[in-house]
């Protein structure tokens, strides 16, 4: 059960369809999604939308690219951290999730919205957001369900790594670790994600 107040209902979240922003709100202060469009005019418009939504911190999970200079030039008030990792199904290291938690914790402590994104907003960005929700006190299943509800394309492929990190960080007892891992596996089985189809549809739409 969640033990925090940063948990708005989905009915209060803004609808960004067609805006080019390609991001979704998880809590009052935490967002996740994909990167800026490739076309410069569309990227400027999307960044303007991010600014209008109040985002003042960006955690970029991409290893293959960074928009740090672009954002720094057009929106210097936004704090930008590129902490890129590959998206090849490898195990995500604990230090990466520690970096996520520290970055997001600093933003939310100041009451400022933070965006955690990757390229398509399928695995790396949402997995970072999952770690951020765990660090904010969310139950593991409520957290992944919240991400999938807000962003149906999100596979959150490194959620298991994030959960393991959080359990180690907190010294979770062995029996509780096993129960949480099994519960997450059950949630996966009940909520399958056709990642290949979704990636194909995103690419065909020109958004990836």
C-alpha cells in the first residue's frame, strides 16, 4: 500500500496526445516518457510543452544520445543529467538506480517536477521512474501498475533489477524479497506486454 500523498488520480493528469511531448505523468512531480522529436521545430515545440508543464529536472537514460546542450541553450533553468545506459536486456547496476534516486529525490524535495526519459519511453526511462517510485515509498506492484496505466507502451523491462536494488538498499528480509519478486512475476504474467509490436507501431508512426 502506498504511504505518500504524491499520487493523483488518473483523471487529474493532462492529456498530451498529439502534442509531440511524448511523456506521461505518474505523480504530481514525476513524469516518464520518450525523448524530444528529431525535427528541430518539433523538438522546440515539445520542449516548450515540457516547460509549460513545470518540468525543471530531466534525467536522460539514453547512452546513444543526449539533448543536454539543446535544452541548456533553450531552457537553461532546467537541470539536465544524462546518465545513459544501454537497452540490451543487461542487468542494471545498483549505482544507476542510486543515481536515479538521488536526482529525483533532490528535485521532489524542492517541490519541482522531474522527467525520466529514454528514447521511446519503453524500458529505460520507465524503469528509472519505477525506481523513483519505490524510493518515494510506493508498493512495488502499485508502482509498476501506475506506470503501465499512465503509459501503456511502457514495458518497464528493468523493474526486476530496480526491485532487487531497492531490497538490497533497505536490507529487506529474505522471505519478503521472495514474496515481492514472486508477486512482480505474477503481475507480469497477468499483464503481458507485446514489446516488438509496440516498437514497430511507434516507428511506423514516426515517433521513434
